[in-house]
């Protein structure tokens, strides 16, 4: 669970804050007027988050590269055709 401190306290105790984050693995949320403004996290956590984000984007890029490119006109035509078919199928039910 992250510790919440004010920006003023973070500024006044920055050295202690860095020590508790680095050595203690503490996660700290810095607030201004009670609103969260920043998070101070251990470098290992940051590096893990960046690596996970990069991996997710690589998966998305692989998926995107396998999907064929369609023009807006092709997509619009398919959508309108599907809508027309649904309306045609449901038309007898509307009587």
C-alpha cells in the first residue's frame, strides 16, 4: 500500500523519502491540496512497468501487422450492408 504525503512534506524530507523508496521498497504518492500529483516508486518497479508496457505494444503491433488494411469506404460499405441485412431480417417482426 502506497504512503501518501503532501508535496511540502516530500520537499522537506526528500532524502528520507528517497531512502524509504530505494531501500525500503516503499511506494509514495505525493499530494498537493489532498489531490494525488505524482508517485515515487522504486526503479525496479518502474523498469518492470516499462517492460510490460513495451511487451503489450509489441503484441499489438504483431496483431496489427496480420490484419489486412481496409479503406474507410470499404468499412463503411460493409457496415451499411450489415445494417441493411439486420433491418431486412427484423422487418417482419415490426408489424
